[in-house]
C-alpha cells in the first residue's frame, strides 16, 4: 500500500515554523523581513502565482512589496528598478516573476539581483555554491522536495535516483541536491534513449517534464518513491502531474499527488529562503 506525501499538511506546518522565525527576527533586529515581487505584463498564470506569494507573505509575517509593471516596460526601466532594489536596505529578497515579455532579456535582468537577495536561488553564485556543497540559497522546488524526503524519513544515501528533466530551476538543482545527499543520480531529458529502462532503475523517481501523465506504470519499479513536479492540464482541463497517478500509485512506496504535493511546498520554500536571506544579511 502506497503512502501519500502530503505537501499541503507539510507546507502549513512549515509556514507556522517560518512565522515563528520571522517573529523572532523582528524582535531581535527591530525590522521587518521584506520580499519584493516584480511582475511585468498581464500573464494570467503569473498573476495567480504572484497573488499566492503575497498571501503566503501575509501568512508568515513577511512584508511584501509588489511592483506590477505594464507589458511595454523597457529593458532599461526594469533594470533600473532591480538596481534600486538591490541596494534598498528594506529589501531582503527580490523575485522577478517569469516569464517576462519577449522583448525583455530575462537573463540580463536576473543577473542584477545580488546573490544574497536571490531568493529563487537562480544566480550563478548560488548555483555554484550548490554544486560545491556550500551553504547558499537553493531553488525553491527542489529544496522543498528534499524537505519532503527528509520529513517522511525517505533514505537517499546509496539509493538510485532518476531525475527526468534538466531545467535550471528544477531538474539540475534537484539532481545536485540528491547527489549531495549521497544518492546515485541519473538525469534524463528529451534526448535520453530508453527512458523507460532508466526510470525502472529508480528507487527515487522525480518527474519534472511538463507532459501530462507521461510517466506510466510500466516505467516505475515496484516500491519506488515517486515525486511528481509537473503541473499540467489533462484533456478535460483538470490539473494533473507528469505521472499517471491513478495507474502508478499502487507500485509506489510513497508518491506525491498533483495538486497537493510539490506545488504548495514551492511557495513555502520561498518564504524560507526570504527569512534565510534576512538572517544572512545580519551576519555579513
Ligand atoms: P522545462 O524547462 O520545460 O523542462 C522540461 C524538461 O523535461 C527538459 O529538460 C526536457 O528535456 C525534459 N523533457 C521534455 N520532454 C521529455 C521527454 N519526452 N522525455 C524526457 N524528458 C523530456 O520545465 P520545468 O520548468 O523544469 O518544469 C517541469 C514541469 O514542472 C512543468 O509541468 C512545470 O509546470 C512544473 N513545475 C512545477 C513547479 C511546482 O512548484 N510544482 C515548479 C516548477 C515547475 P530537454 O532539456 O532535452 O528539452
């Protein structure tokens, strides 16, 4: 019988703990913990993500500042804003909601966020620290997954982990975290030959592909831990993951549902990273 990894329950417990940390920080340093969320344009999905992030800030006591700029904002205007925020002492974390409009070079914008305020963990400095096993800010989604594995007592050392997907925000940092936790890691992608064979080797299988129900029961080893990062719509417009949950679940020891698995933890880890950025700011 499989066990469900409940991201909702874990997330609400973690938010309570983070709220205690934020209160303690405010008492000690007599200042707020501040997160800025910058959004450009009117992408409806981005608007929902931004709203949820602001709501999470309220829940844990982080002061949020939101900048919603028009679609036609120019590169220089956006860069000027980020440069101002980079030196603003009220701001501990800066988050630029992606995707940005096509005429904006996102890479050049993100580069302006100082590593210590990079609460998404995307900067080359933070990614480099992750690769070297040094303390830094780690991308929210994979970091949340590691917290889930720890919380459910799922051993990683010596296990075979297969990560399907190699994006900079999920697949690559996920693989590095699992490697740092002593798993033997394989990373698969769209050019991988025999994906099914690779997946069948996995004690821990992480799917971060972006294709509805792509991982089917014949790709999963009996007793595997399956982590589904995907957020897709099925043929009926219903939210679903990259894993065919109904068919795969009975082969698993643990599995994350969609919704209610990895998703809720991602925003919680953003709160965690923002508090970490504020605390680090007092140290250096
Ligand atoms: P992405 O940047 O599009 O990357 C997808 C990865 O999957 C790529 O590395 C791609 O390989 C690989 N891939 C595509 N088709 C494949 C196939 N047929 N076989 C094997 N690998 C294949 O996506 P992402 O940003 O990592 O996101 C992945 C999914 O997670 C999406 O559904 C996204 O919405 C979701 N997501 C959820 C959260 C959350 O909080 N729950 C957070 C972030 C993302 P190539 O590199 O070769 O193209």
